[in-house]
């Protein structure tokens, strides 16, 4: 890790499964699974993979949370995740894929694949983007990064477009988080449980 003159930090290989304290995450997970806490929606019983050449985002935030839903057998399930958020982002050459096993009636597995932003001049564009990530591997560069911020204090007063914990979801406001004015991730490989955005523009 090295500091740059413009206040950036580059991590050559940014391998991440960021979760705050195990006890706090477990407590939130149990609460969500039992219906004691509200979540924005119930996640499917399958994670999915996303690869992209480059993601450039403004007002980066990251904190620990839980994605709750049911597994493919219909049982309640909760997954510890690192939520990565951006007030706005552009994504170049995105590939999203998921394998759905034993599809009813045909009893076979089906692979679903989405490619977007393959033209560098027309990347995917998103606002208020939140990614519930189980694992992330990428080259990363951050500008003006703060590590160890309380999740409930992620918003920056001097940046009117900055974001905090995703509205409508639950996270420990006193838990570990980090933020940066800008983040550039390249050669991104991630396993995620959910993606939400205010707008998501694909050509």
C-alpha cells in the first residue's frame, strides 16, 4: 500500500470479505432471520458472479450487513455481506452470470448471463448503487480514504452527494466502515447476493 500525492491509496490486489465484529453480525443475522428487523427485500437462494474490467465510482462507502432470504429448499437463510455503495458509478464491460439448478419441468441447470457496457464509450451508468458482496477481488485505488469510520457516520458534510447506510436496510451504526471520495476498481471479480440502484442505465 502506498500513498500518492493526490491523496489516493492503491492496493495492488484488493481481496475482501469485510464484515464487522462476528458477534454483531451474528446478532443482526439472527434478528433478520426471525423477522425482528426489516430488510429492503428477501434475497434469492443463489449468489451470482459479476466480472468487470473497470468500475469508477464517486462517494464510495463500505460496511458490514446481512442479506436475508431463503435457500433453494425454502428454508430461512442469512448471509454476512460487505455492502459497497457509490453515489454514482460507471462500469465498463460487465458480465453477470448465475447457474440455476434443477429448473422445474425440465429438471436441468440453466446458466443465465448478462453482458453490458462492452463499448468503452458507452459504459453502464448507475446512481445510488449498493452491492451486497460476499467476496471481492480487484485492483483498487481510493482518493481521500477514511478507514475505521462508524457506519452511521459515513456521510460527509462537505460532499452533498455522499451516501451512508442504504435506506430501508439494517446495519450496526457503530460498526466498522470505510469511505472514500472516489474509488477505481479494475479487473473486478465478485460474488454477490444483491445489487440495488436508484437508476441503472444499460445500452
